[in-house]
C-alpha cells in the first residue's frame, strides 16, 4: 500500500521553512522535493526528502509510485529579479515545472479517486500597472484588474494560475473518460518578510534585506526610492494562509486565485521602524532604476475581500505587530544581538 502524504516542492525556500515547520507540528506526514538538500533544522521533520528538480519527470514518477499524495504545496520557483537575468530558465522552472506538478497531481487524483488539493503561491508580480499616477489612483487592486505583468516571473505566475484553473475545471473537456482531479487553489502573495530566512532573487527583497542587515550590524543600500509602496506580509501569516486555504471547503471557494494582503508601507516607513529598533544601523538609498521599475508596476495595496469572505483569511500581523512582536525580536535573537 502506498503511504498517504503531503508533498512540498521548494521546501528549503523561505515559505517552505515556515510551512514544513508548521505542518510538522500538526503531525502531517511530509515528503519534500528541492534542488538542494534540506538544512539540519528541516530534514528531521520530513518523512522523505527527494533532492532534484521539478523538471525531472522520472523523479516525479518515482514519487508517484511510492506515495499517495493528498495535497501538494508547489512552492519551487525562480523569483522576479533572478528570472529577468535568465528568462528562458525561469520559464522552464516556473511554467514547465508547474505543469509537471499539475500532471503529477492529476495522476495521483486518478489513482486514488479523490481530487488532490494543489496549493500554488502566486504573487503581486502578476500585476502590471502602467505608471505611478495610475498606481496611486488604483489604490487597492482586485484580482482581475491590471493583469499585465512586466516580468517573466509575473507572466509565469499569471499563466500558471490559469493553467491550474484549467486542470481544476476543464481538464481534457472533450474526452469522455477523463475528468479533473486537481483541486487547484492559489494565493497571490505580497512581499513576504521572514525573521528566520532571507529571500534570494526577488524584487521585494529590499524590506527583508534592510531588517536582516540592520540586525547583523551591516550597512544597507536600499535599491528603491523612499516613497516606494507595496504590500508586505509576515511569514507566519503566509504559511497560515496556505494551510487555511488548503483546509477550506471546496464549495465555499468562488475563485481559484485570491489576493491576500498584509500591510502596505513605503520603503521609508520600513526604514524608520528598523532604525528605531536598531539605532546603530546605516540604511541609505541607492536606486536601481530597473528594479524600481518592476516594483512601481506592482500595486500599492490589494483588495483581499474575496479571500476574507470565502476562506476566512485574516492576517494576524499588521505593520506594528509584524515588526515589534515578530520580526525585530526574532531576528535580533537569531543574530545574537539585543
Ligand atoms: N517577492 C517576490 C519577488 O520579489 C514576488 O512574489 O520576486
């Protein structure tokens, strides 16, 4: 008999850290797939760790043969800044990797006769707002507005949301003996900030980098203007949102992709709260025109009323709580500073 498990791809990444830890604490049986071996903190929490690429179909087939996967959290991706340097590789990983996982989930669902719940973190990068004046005027942007991303990563995320909807609703619609077996659910996350890990290759990274640098006593040059504003979310809220959406009754869900907001603040407001916590820190600005252009195309805030109504999304951390009760105390202790 195959063993029933939850699969997490990209488990060693930022969201993966929080999710593996949270799911393991609730006694879930977890298998993981990541290009790099899991660190010492995560490895003991999982039942089996596969090291390899989501583009390796034979590896996915081996997992399929051995395990009965009830739920997939497909986190593996190349983020927005990194993807602009290697767009074809990003497409391969972000899009081909995702269709491989969707096919995998469909096969799993067919073999155990129930839909596989498939969680997919999408992003505010799925939006593309043409200019700053429109961004200011747009305010809180709803899911179906301004979906014209300017980055390869954003295109990949938006398309994979649609691909997921296809697998969930229309898969092989002309075939008499096929039906969808993937219960696809996606959250469009804002910039995420974790106390225990630093991101790599994202464009919202200036906020987490600023606070981690300050905690380590390193100077930091912020690569966007002081007035740059996008929404951010504390990592525990992101991991909880994925778990909450996974557990929501299917009948309550009116969409396959949901906005989820947190706190919308400017780079300068974040700098000020970091400086108040770490008065010796040096945080200056050195604008990267191209990365600035990407962040300027993302909304200043999102309308997440559908997520709140359909599956009870309610982030615990506003701006003050995120910094004063989560980020600053935890980061301070992880770098052994007061
Ligand atoms: N934080 C991501 C990035 O900057 C967006 O999802 O690429």
